[in-house]
C-alpha cells in the first residue's frame, strides 16, 4: 500500500511537469472508490496550476476547483508524453497539453474526486481530520507534545490514527518508536517533553529519508520497473521478531495492537 513517502515521491515526479498544462480530455474507466463528483467533460479547458499533498491525498489545484487523488491500496500514477492505449486497470486519464496523467489501480480502492475548494464539505470530510504534516515546517515539537498529552491510548495507536501527525504507517511506527527508545504500549499522554521531542525528530528523519530514497526504505514495495525496496536490510525492528536487536543484542519481541503487529526491543525501548 502506498504510504506518505510513496505519495510524496509520486508528487515530486510530475508536479513540475504538469504545472500550467491545460486539460484537453478526461477518460474514466471502471468505478473507483468514490465517484468523480462532477461531469468529466466540465474539466476540459481548465489549467492545472500546482500539485500539493495533504496526508496521502494529492491535490491538483486547477484554475477552477481541485482534484483530490488517492492511490488507495494499489494505485499508481504515471505522467507521460506519449500515451499508450489504456489497459484493463487504467481507470482515470487526464489528458493535458503537457502530457497524460493516468491512474492505474487494479484493486480500485483509489479515487479521483472533484471539489470546488478545500472548504467544500466533501473536502472537509476527506481532509479535515488529518493531523500535522510531518515533513512541513508546521510540524512543531511543542505542538506535537501538546497533541500527545491529550491522548491516553498507546503511543503506537495514536501514531497510526493519524489525527496528531499523518503519515506514520504500521512499519514506520515500529521503527520511529525504536529510534526514540519508546515502548509502543506507553500511553501517549505519559511521554515527557524530551521523549516526545526525540520521537518528533525520528518521525521527521525516517520519513524524509524514505522520500529521499524513492519511497522504498521501509516499504515492501516495488516500483514501476519491478525493483523492490531496501526494507529487509534497513529495518531495525520491523518483522524481526526473535532476531537480535542491532543495538543491544536482545531478542526482538512482537505484540498485537489493534489487529496490527508491533515489533520492539524491551531493552532499548522504555515504558
Ligand atoms: Zn535493543
């Protein structure tokens, strides 16, 4: 499943090339998770001004309105000058004067949704609950600590919920908690300011590095060329149950939190 780093890598790969392009045609394939929310041909003639990201949504700002794109479980975007014929799993084409933006999504949990603005109730429903952006300047350590203090759930669960900070998926959560020496079951509200500060730093570093490395660092992910990620060699704790901690040699333990596996070192990570 594409996580925040993969979505950001996708954005970086076409944002500059599509900026300023005029939409000349729109083609819809099979239904995606949500309907487009406008007549497809009403987009023709509008310009794509910029591509932003909020959480795992890409926001294509147009001269009028915004297209929200979500990759779901299996979606990927391509932006090419020379279009091939659409294949079975190509379910959205945005043909522009600067190239063709195409969503390929075999499982169709992805979506492309039109909204007039971010104030649109539908945009609010999709984006309104999202927490701070981990890679933006607004992700402030003090605000992060304040957000955690209001939550009594286990820190791992609070990270996954995404309403304090977005983008820390299951794999990244185990890794950043290891790097900051925090036991995953620790109640979020019990973290001291310095410990929350270390976690804040780890989240920034891990996600930024994942983007830098093409989104593959901690994802069992293969790109369009079929190249797999470097996850197996890079993970400190994730999927390493029973193996020796790379720092202290203690056997890595696992526990279930909200149906998801968590991995941790009981020596390096304190409650
Ligand atoms: Zn250890």
